[in-house]
C-alpha cells in the first residue's frame, strides 16, 4: 500500500524529521521526513535535484542541517560530527568511490576499524602481545569481509588498480569494517558491469539476512525492483510518498515529479 510519508507502525532504526538545508537561495531540503525500518533495504529515489545526496550528506554529518532532527534508534545524530556519527553506527558509500589508491585492498579495509589497539603508543610498548593479537583479529575480520564481497583474491593489490565495479565492492567492505548499524549506499550500481553487479546484489542480500539495514539511492530501476522494499520517493527536497516499488512507479505524483506532468 502506498502512503504519504509518515512514521512506520514499528519503531524505525533511522528517523529523519523535518530536516531543512539551504545553500544560498536554494532550498535543497525542505522539511524532509522519512524513516527506515530495521533490517530493511529501503530505496530512495527521485529526479535529479530532489535532494537525495544532500540528505545522505546531512545524515552522515558531512553537511550540517539548518533544522530538524535525526535519530539512530535512541541516539540523536544531528549536530554531531561525521566522525561521531560513524562511531554511533552509520556508514556510507559514495557514488564515486574514494579508495586510498596507493594502499592495498586489505589496508583500505583495515583503516575503517574503530578503536584499533595500535593507535595508542603507550599500549604498543606496555602490552605488545595484546596489541599484536588484537591486530591479528582485525586482519582476520577484514579478510572475512573481503571474502564476503568476493575481493579476497585481490587483498594484496593496490586499490588504484581495481575496476570501477571492484571499487564499489571495496567501498561496501570498508563500510562493513566499521561494524555499522545503518549503511547508506549512494548509487551502488552506477558504472558496475553485470557480473560485479550480481556480486554486489548478493552481498547486500546476505548482509540484510544477517541483520544489516540499508538506505539506498539508486537510479537503476531494475536494481531498485530487485533489492528494495519499501521505496521512498523524494521531490523538491521533501518526501513525496512511500510503498512497494510496483505501486510507487504507477502513482501519478511520481510521474509528475519525474516528467513534470501528471499522468
């Protein structure tokens, strides 16, 4: 059933309420409100300029909101730094991957682990065995994550040598290393060939089955159809409606938002 946006009947993992953001005279977000159910793969679609990536930037702390409230469970996120939001369990990927090109694939994943024991110089000297054991556990977890996204054979390769699709998989692996409760995926299918797309889809489904929660921006409607339920439509900086994609795509309001004319 399609509904104009409101809170879910169950307590959501992510709640965005009345978020506003202006850039000069442009109102990028105009009281945007949405919620994401825990354990779901929720799609976020809308025409170019709808405010989707700006919303991701606000949720993840890269851009401060001008007003409104964001919560992850009981934690208030708006007003926190990107680093603090990541610590509370929000990870995100970018439409254009940003790997550390001269580092190996494995090293790219390892740097995303929180509270690495070797970061404290005193601990390195006072408890070297404990630090070494902890770092070995992190390496084992990083290898397991790379295995889950089918990048384990490339663990020792420099990240800059990966294809565009492989860099998207690496972005997902890095996000997972931070042990997030919520993963924001910004156009994960853009520029990915069909073979790697299948790997990406299966990885996301497996993670969802293991309890991960996703909010996903995507323009590839085939990918949205395959992965997302529900789908939230944005237009002009606010949420328009929410529902199963098969119903949302036929709604006259959606057609008007995309085409500029009512069906």
